[in-house]
């Protein structure tokens, strides 16, 4: 039996949380479950894929800690960006920065990807779910 490292433990905890989120959202009304069900289903599928494709790697402790700190910083940056400019614009900006820095795409491809992500999130929040700034979803504009 292999030992469970921190990343695998996190994926398993996220999988359990997603399953609980899915089961809890089944009790909601038809309109209230429009967002939780798809999000939890996608999360469950991605967690299962992450566990299935996970390979054990030999990374020293210093590199592992640096990688985890970079990940925490990226998450905090993304949350702050959404708080300042809203979900659609914030996701687009974050996607463009990620594509430029981590995926090494050229400026046109990363711009096209970020515009598609921003438009998709705009459509989901403002048209499909009909969340407006004066609705009960004040934090995400």
C-alpha cells in the first residue's frame, strides 16, 4: 500500500466534499439547483480523473513547498481579482495571465481563450442564471 501524500489527500477530500455538495443540492428546488448540480458533477469527474491519472513523483521537499506556495498565491490572486472586477472580467484576466505565463501561448491565443472564458462566465451568470448586481448575489457584481 502506497502512502498518501498531501496532494492525493487534498484530491480525496475535495472528492468527498463534492459528493456531499451534490447530494445536498438534490434537496433544493429546481431553480436553486441550477448551479450546484453541474458544478458538483464536474468537480466529481475531475477529481476521479485526477486520482486515476496521478503518478508518484520524486520531488524534494523544498520544491514541493515552493510549488504549494505559488498555488496558494494564485488562488488568492484569483479571488481578489474576482472581488475587484467581478467574475467575468476577473476570470478572463486570470485566464490570460495563466495562458501567457504557464502555458507559454502567444498573445493572440491567450487573448482569444480569455475572451471566450469571460464571455462564457458572463453568459452563465448574467443570462442563464439571471444574476444581476441588484440581486442577492452582491459579492460577485
